[in-house]
C-alpha cells in the first residue's frame, strides 16, 4: 500500500480535530503518515497522531519554519514527495492548508483539488460547488494528487498507529524566507470550540441588534457546547470580532448543526454555511431567504425564542 | 511605485451557476460578468497606495473578450492602464495554468507590488496568489486585512484562525487582500469618461510568450469525472412563534439527538 501524507494542523502544540479526520481518510486510501512542520512537537501531539493511525510522523521541527508563512510547509512537503513518492497528499481546507497545497502543486508539477468533502479509494474527490447546488467528482491527472479536504467532512475514527517519529531537515530556499512573521495577535477566544471545526455553530446577524445582543447568542452556544459565528453585518458593525465571521470572506463551516439567528441569508453568508448538515433558523421576517435552507425554522423575535430555547436546553439536560 | 492588480471577471454572484455538459467548464455566457467582488478591494488598495506614495497602477486580467469590461471598470475606478490576456486556448485553464499565465505576464515588467483578491467567487480556490508567488519567487503576503508600505518594506496583517499575524517583506512583493482591508470606491462619471482613453495592452498567448501546451482544458492537471445538481433540499418545517418557538426548536433538537 502506498503512503498518504497528511499535513498536520496544529494549535498550541496539539493536533486539531481536522487532522484526525484527514488521518481517518488517509487510512482508507493507503498508509497514513503525518507531517509536522514547525517547533513544539509534543507528546500530546504524538499521542493523538498515534490514536488516529499515523504509522510515521515526519517532524520538521526547526523553529525557523514557523517564522515564514506557508512557503516552508510547501518545501518540507515537496522534499517528502520527492523522497517517499506518496500516492497522495492531504491538507485541511484552511488558508494555510490550501496555500501550501497550491505551492506544492507548482513545485511538484502536480494537480490540486481544493475543498473536497470525500475521497474514494481510487482517489476521486467529491466537491460541493456553487454554494452546494452542484456535486462534482474530479481527479488529479498529473503528478501526485494533492487534495484539500473541508473540516467536518469525515467522521474521525480511532485506529492505533505506531506514530514512529522520523526527523526531517529541509534547507529553506531564500525565496521562502523573504516574508517573515514578526508578530502574532491572538484575539481572546474563550473556552469555545474552534469555529471551523465545531460540530455545532450558533450564529448571530444584524438582528441581534448590538454587541450586548451577542450575550444571548453566546448563552445558547454554551448550552450546546457550540462555537459562535456572526454575519458580516455583525462583524462590520463591531458587535463581534472579525475572526468569527462566517461566509464567503469569513470562515467556511460545515457543522452537524448550524443555528442562524437574525441573519437574512445573503448569498455571501450562505457560501460559508450552506453545507451544514442541519440548519435551524430564527428570524422575524418570514420572507428572509435563509428560511429556504432551514430544516426547521421559527418566525419570531430572536430575543424571546433564543432565550426560551436556551432555558429549555438547560432544563432537558438535567 | 509600480503596482499591478490582478482582477478576474466572474459570473454575477446572484446568478445561477451551471457547468456545461460539453466540457464541464463553467457556463460563463449564461450570466452577466462582473468584477470578482474581492478584486474591487484589491484595486482600491492599489489606488490608495499609489495615491499616498505616488505611483502607477496596472490592472491585469486573463479571460475572454468580454473580460475587457472588467479591465475598463478598474480603469474607471482610477487605474492607469491595463493588460488583457485573451486567447481561445486559455479556455478551461485551471489554477495551475492561470498562475503560470499570470506569472509570465507579470514577469520582467518591474512591478514593485502585485495585489490580488484572496478568492474568486466562482473558483473559490484561494490558491492563485500563492502559486504566482511560488512561480515568481516573490514574498507571499496573502489574506491581508491591512497593508502598509514604508520605503521598500511592506507589512500586512494576515488574517489567521486565531486573530492575525503581522508579516513583513521587502519589495517587490505579492499581496492578496480580504474585504476588511478598505471600502472600494464607485467609479465617478469623470472616471468612466477618462477610462475610455486609457491604454489597454491586449495580449495573445504568443504575444505573452506562453507555451500553449501548459494552458487550457487539455493541459489541466485535474479533470472533472462527472457532476450533478444536488437534489434540492426537501423543504423544512417553518412555524410562527406563538410563545413556544424556543420549546419547539428544543423538541426538534431532542428528536434529532442534538440534546
Ligand atoms: C465582497 C463581499 C463579501 C461578503 N462576505 C460576507 C461574509 O463572509 N459573510 C457574511 O455574512 N456576509 C458577507 N457579505 C455581506 C452580505 O452581503 C450581507 O450584507 C450580510 O450577510 C448581511 O448580514 P445579516 O444577515 O446579519 O444582516 P441583514 O441582511 O440586515 O439581515 C438581518 C436579519 O435579521 C432579522 N431580524 C432583525 N431583528 C430581528 C429580531 N429581533 N429577531 C429575529 N430576527 C430579526 C431581519 O428580519 C433580517 O432578515 C459580503 C458582502 C460582500 C460585498
Ligand atoms: N483569470 C484571472 N485573471 C486575473 N486574476 C485572476 C484570475 N484568476 C484568479 N485571479 C486572481 O487570483 C485571486 C484568487 O483567485 P482563486 O485562487 O481562483 O480563488 C483572485 O481574487 C484574482 O485576484
């Protein structure tokens, strides 16, 4: 069986959930190997990679790799592709993942497919395009297939692997070092799950009325252990931080459950949430286009409806 | 400062998009073409930088004849001149081919800064800027919510999962912007009139020195096996709140095992 490289998405020295999804997928295609780029490879990371079946973990642990955006990941992957001749490379559909994939494709003269939601054992990728209206099956026809996969598309399944560590060192090219990260600003995220990865997302839009209104949205989110999202109208108004924006120019989310409150359903918002498995809508305007997507919707004032819903969830949890 | 800004013509966001049965490419004639929304922000950023520092803005597009409208729009916003790469053999080019064509067209023209939108609304790949940076060996400063040029240094705020990263490089450099970066202007009447007289270089692939074997549908590094319209989602249940709306959602959530 051929090797499938999975580029690890990390957060605070740990492994993100999407990587466990990619490892699960990789095992259905061949032998799963993880690729860690940057400093801070930890026992916790190793344990997660082992739990989800990584046979090998290539660790490119030089601190310098974290000083430059994207390019080092592509260079590490390119060297591994040349040495190991994997049957495919999987990355997460995040900004870093897709850009690494793009640069790797240029370096290795390989085809790249982005935003796959499934990949079959013969490496045919399924994509959901045009806001979910069309399903496309496509295939890389040259070089090593490089595929970016949307978070939350594959249910992670544990299966023990050796996670044998193999250190790799790649001399970065001068070009890769031209852009330098000189600071990282982390907006407070509180204890909530990561928006792109959360299995439940509760979102608020202009209908929430102001920054205080988001208290109601957060309370509902916390009752469901969900992430909070926002429409652009809400982030532009400064009611909620920008990094929580869902949509074409914000995050694309595909959770099991998406609850849209006071959001009209502009096409740019839909582009970021339309593939959610179940969609619930609360909006006082029965004509709001977001109702077209609703599995269940309530026409009403979000303040009363969401408040009651949060209370009910509290009661039923006991 | 010489600034290039890459813009793409895309089908109007609201238009229904379909793939053509003949070759699985986007049916671009079915809908009105507009400038990719995010590229308006790229044009605006280029204009603001040129206005603040002095400089020239060149708008660059690859696309069919009618993409000339999109070049014109950028010129009427205030760009100085345009380059339009148009050739029948470009039809069906994927991201790799597009990045090759754009990189070759940009090369050797002495641009200090090349600005992109961060995503096209039709392809939605967000890879063309990174690919062009790779091909040209330019520092990649993508997903910028803020761009600052001081002397020969450019600094951006790169939107990250957690907040933003500050990324710096020397010129020449490549930047892509997100919509938080500015508020694009509307073309003024004067701008629209002035645009008619601004020079646009129309290049065929031969003019641009491109290798036809690396372009178009036949050269694509990936192929569509098949596609189908997703069956429309069954209409959901919508109820009007009669004082029990929240409880009804809770019922739905327990029925479907979310709580
Ligand atoms: C280039 C570009 C990129 C964009 N990217 C994004 C993006 O990534 N994400 C995004 O979301 N948007 C994006 N937009 C903006 C998008 O077009 C819409 O303007 C935006 O999504 C509207 O947000 P909204 O639904 O919260 O506000 P509105 O459209 O104003 O809708 C508010 C809704 O709240 C309802 N409401 C009001 N009060 C209450 C109440 N008390 N109870 C219940 N319901 C109530 C109203 O009936 C209405 O339907 C983009 C636009 C452009 C041009
Ligand atoms: N055909 C094209 N002509 C000019 N610029 C393009 C073209 N295709 C993509 N771009 C640029 O690349 C960006 C990202 O596009 P994409 O990778 O397709 O999502 C766009 O916002 C444009 O700035």
